[in-house]
């Protein structure tokens, strides 16, 4: 008899990846979600039973004819966005079945494999994907769960894979809600630490405490080997004996603690940009690897690549064997994803939703398209994040030639913030900083306003963690129609 599983909120990027792994491992998979998506279509095609909306009977059906033995208890998993009051959670508990969170499920898997856990305020998806690409090209067939779909090697884009049971398992490790505390990694990597998710942590000290616990490991497990950028180590107040590998990132090259063992330092030499994509020579301790030419734009991706290289090396795999895979990697979906490009225009879709991420994405766009004007369509994610970083959003977005704000994508926000915080405030802040800003209340209104900004040699940079990608898709359709006519 197949083991059974049911995932509540199965359409999310992480949850859909977990469902795919369960299918690969021989589980019978069902799940529910409020809205349709391409992810749900792919899961149906792989054999999952998907329900639209949430209802108790979706869980209760699993009890029909089930033998009364512990091994027959289905695996019930919920997304972090699903509350305790969800009818399917209530039904499962009424049947005496435990309900795991997505992070708890990954925590179970992390006890079965050598785990590389990659965390950080920014860059997690790209860095995790780079580590997977390195391992795949080195021939070790890793398992992975990534918070976005990425093309690894010759495989179609995907967000998760169980891989070879003896190979490393690479986890993108989110800090929200303390999710990454459920994992038991042998290698813990951190790309950077900044103030974010303050709706959960309260302040930056709360964020720092969570990351310090992540890199220290749990009391009942051996502490992980750690790979940290200089920025992350300094933000956490860590000293050399507490960090296995120090990754020099940008200005950090001049800030490395004097008492570091040179063998622990990972850095890049001869960094240059060629067509917006970086070339550099990676140096891991005393070892100099061959020059690398990345396939993703932006100087920040040099740091991401160094973290991935160091994490793979700490797992006992020679990273030099996977450099071709790192160079072939073209990014995860919605991470500087170029949806269309002609001599006259381009449309780029990106997940950036924090000022630091937006700044890096704007810099990458200027490097990749140096002769184009830059029109940003930005949808803030969460009223609380918008309120906390309002000044920084205005300062960074003012660097675009034009900026079109859509209303906030509200998620986990208090009613007070929903009433008092709006994208209009960001637009006003952009103009105070010398930029040009417009406002569109809805996405339907945003598309025609974005088209009004059209000029020769323009890049539309569509950013946000909500559903603003629909504007990017609309721009592609409209601009393609113009070319045909």
C-alpha cells in the first residue's frame, strides 16, 4: 500500500516542491489550494490529486477504509500561511492525525541526508540553485528544495528533487517564523543578515538572535560547519573561531579580521563585468580555481557564487568539478528573469521586495542594459515591510528613470497597517528623493500605464513578491503584438 500525504496550501513554491519530492519517493499525494496555478497543473500531470479550495472532506476521505495501524496515518502538511483554524487542519486533528508545517517536513528529511542549508535575508534562492548546479555538474545527483524553479543541467526547470539518497541535500532555508530552526544541517551558509520580517521578529536584534541560533545548531545535534559572508558574520557579532569559512563580499575585502586563518577565507580576484555578467577567479583558502564567467548578471552574484562554492567544498565535494554547471546556470524563475529582449526593449521579472534586493537588481539591470532607460513597475510586499523601510524604498527606486507603483500586496498584515500604509507613500518618497513616480491602484490599471512609459531602448523591470508578475506577462503579450503588427 502506498503511503499517503495531503498538503494544505500545495500551490506555494515550497509546498509544491515538497509535493514533487513526495511523489518521487512513492507517496500518494493530494492537496488543496485557493487558486489555480501552473504549479498545480504540473502536479496534476505528475499524478497528484488537487482540490480547489479548502474543505474538511478533502482530509476525511483519507480515513475511508484505512487500517487502524500507526503506519497508515497519512502525512498531513500545511503551508506557513495556513492557520490552525483551516477546516482541513481541524479535520485532521479530529481524526487524531498530526499536522506538520512545511518546515517540520523538511526537518524530517534533513535527518536522512548530509544537508547543506543556505540562509540569508537576500540571495537564498540563487545561491541554493548555484550550489545545486555545482553538485549536479560534479556528478553527485543532489537532492534539493528551492524557493523557486530553476533549470539545473539538462533537466526542465523545477524547485525540488530527492536525488541520490547518498548525495547532499541542499535546502533553501527561510528565516521567517523560525522555519530554519527545524533543520539539522552539517553545513550552514548565510549570504547576509539585515532587518526583515520584523512583523515576526519585532526588531533587528530578534533577527540576529534567530540567525545566531541557526549557525550554532541545536543542543541535541553536532554544530554545523559554517560559511558566512563578512557582512553576515559582522551583523551576528561572530568571531573567527565561530566561523568555518569567511566569504569576502564587496567592501568586506578590506574588513576581514586580522586574526583570520588564510585557509578559511574565500574570495574573488580579477572581478570584471562582461556584458553585465561577471568574470572572476575564485580563491578558496590557498587554492586558486580557474576563471569563472557567470551566466547571471550583477556583481552581487559573485558573492552568491563564492558562498555556493565554499558550501560545496565543506560538503567534501571538489567544487572545481562543477564549475561548468555554475557557468551554465542562468538563474531561477523570477530572479532577474528576462522574459523578452529585442534591440528596442526588454521585460525583466524579478522577486526583489526589500530595498537591498531592489538596489542590487537595479545595478544588475544597468550593467546588463547600459544603453537603455529603466522603467520599474514595483509592487511592495506587506504593509509592515513598506512602513519599516519607506525611506530606503524611496531612495533606491528614485534611481530608475521612471517608477510605477502598484498597491501593496498585503500578506500577514495587521488591519491598522492595511488602513494606514499605501504604495502612494512610496511614490511620494521617490519624488522627494528626486525620482519620477506614478501610482496604479490595481494591476489592470498598471499595464496601460506601463505601456505609456514606452520609448525606444527601454527595459521594463517588474519587481515584487506578490502577483505583479502578471504585469510582466501582459507587457510581453502587448509588446509582442506590436512587433507583429
